C-alpha cells in the first residue's frame, strides 16, 4: 500500500502552489495568468484530485498504483507545458509569436480541441517574464516542481511494496 503521507504531501503541495499562484501572484502582485499558466494550474488540480482520492479511499496495491499513475500523467503534462513556456521565454524577440485572444474568449468562440491546440502553441503573453526568483522565471520554477512530482510518482510506481507483518515474529 502506498503510504497515505505521500497523498497528503501531494495534496498540500498542490493546494499550496495554487493558493500562492492565486492569492499572491494574481491578487497581491496583479499578475494575470497567461493561458499556459492556466493549463499548469489545471495540471496541479489533476494531481491534487488523485491525491485526494488516495486519502479518501486508502487504496491497496493496484488501485493505489492507478492513482499514482494518474498523478504521474498530470505531472508529466504540467512539466511539458511549463517546459514549453520556458522555451517560449527564451526565444529571440523577433521569433516570439504574437499575442492571441485570452483563454475565456477562446473557450467561448472555438471548439475545445482548437482552444487546446492554440494555447499549447503559445503566444506572446506566455513569453513574457513577469517575475523571477534566483534568476528563474515562474514557469522555470514549475519545471522544477513538476520534475520533482514526476520523479516521486515514478519512485512510487516502481517501489516494491513491503509486507511488514509477514514471517515469524522475533527473527
């Protein structure tokens, strides 16, 4: 059985990151999230969802691995999206795509698949560096966060489960 503490750590980490993104960056600093940032937040919600399922149901073996796999999928997707944004931020100024419509407009005006394709292509607003810490932009920090999540999920997927109560006592 995967230890419940990993589910709690994942849920609290995702919840904390989402709270900081919204309450500090968006409300306090007034930095509106670009479409790629919104997709990264959605990936955090996906990881948090699977962690919450793990906390509620306390699954054994196969189902626990499925929950970890779900978290891995959202973590890897978040890593790819954050990596794409870092790539856009490092393009020469003349190669940065033009700014497109905002996410709300695209969701109302375009079919869902076209909206997803447009957002993942990136736009000029996704290439702006609005904040840095220790020389890394916000998407670069999310590459670090999602990388750690991916590594933890892989470790949990491939760690052999221990049965602490098998065998004779007192050996």
